C-alpha cells in the first residue's frame, strides 16, 4: 500500500544513474519523497525521471530534491 508520508533518501556519494534508480524504486510505494544527491547531473536525471513518469519535481536546494506522485498524494 503506497504511503503519503514523505520518504527521504540519502544518495550522496552515489554516481548517476543510482540516485534516479533509488528514486524510481522508492516512488513505487511513496507518494512524496525527498532525495539528497551530490552527483552534478543528479538533478537533471531526477527531473527527467519525474517528467517521464508524470510526477512533479522540485529542487529544494542544489543537492536536495523532491518528487511527488499526484495520483497518490491526495
């Protein structure tokens, strides 16, 4: 059962595509997640993943991002 509680992933130190893969796996069971990722291209990859899946993407900082599924976030 998907949860509406925000899930946090610490992907610092992981090189892409690992942060995006962790995000995709987490979003199977979460409506909202935040992720910290310090790979320079992680933000672009997470944004592309969100666009592809129909999720919203928000950069909360240079290494902190939020993904949200609208079908489960209500």
